[in-house]
C-alpha cells in the first residue's frame, strides 16, 4: 500500500507505507524554501537519500532546473522517480530529472566529472556543479562528515553551493574544515545546518 504526502502548494505525492522512510515535514520544507527564496530559480540540486523526492519536488515548484536524486531502496526509488517526473511534467519549464538507485557514498566516489561523462552527456544534458546539495540520511546513521568530504573531493559542489544537512536535534554533526557554517536552525526535533564551501 502507498500513502500520500502534500507539497506546500497542496499537490499530492506518492509515499511508501511500511518502508524505512522519514519524509521531511512540511514545517521544515517551508522553512527551507523561505530561507532560500528566489535563489532556487534556475538552480541544480543533488538530493542525497532522496526518499520520496519531496525536497526535489518543492525545488521544482520554485524554479529549479535540474534535480539529481539518489535513493538506494528500489521501491522508494520508483516512487521518487514517479513523483519528480509528475511535478516536472506539470512545470512550464524544461526540467532535467535523474533518479539513481544506488548507495550515496558509492555514487559520490564516482566524482562529478565521471558522472557527467557517463550519465548526462548521453542524454545531451549540460550540468554545472551543483548549486544545492540536500543531505537527509536516516537519523540512525551519521554520515555527514564523510559525505561532505566526498562532495569537495569529487568536485560536486559549485563555489557558491549551499549544502543543507537535516538531522535529529539529539545528533552531533561534525563539519569538515572544507565547509563553513552559514546558518543553523531548529524546528522541534529537527535541525538544519546550511553550509558553504570554505574558500580559504
């Protein structure tokens, strides 16, 4: 069976039932889009641990042009692809969608250049380094330090990239020196930290 979740604009998305997913709450999603505002327009997003694709769908509704979503669970991957495709098709813009069924760390080890060469050039998609990276792993794991290191090492992030980590308030996140904390917010039990690459 499948449930439904709603985007901020009221649009319904498919959501798995009985699977280990934790969709980002509407309160947190609203906070993200309010903080980022018009900066979402015409941007590229890398959504790690994408789940049902809710964050990518919210970004599309606010003008993002490219969404690359990574989800290891096959069933959830299919739902994510369906949701992103539906929202992209309802947009008046030409949206690039790439949903990949793989492990996040394995994917990041490929590196940005190899990813573009293997997966995007064959589809005639031109992609600059990512403007936004959303990192929302299951709360029971804490891969943030490793993921953030791989983003820099693999040249995934643009110089002006904002990486957004969603985490439990009970967790302690250690940030690599390659990143600078730009902003941090808490909404109930959920924390958000906004990071930019350290240009020093």
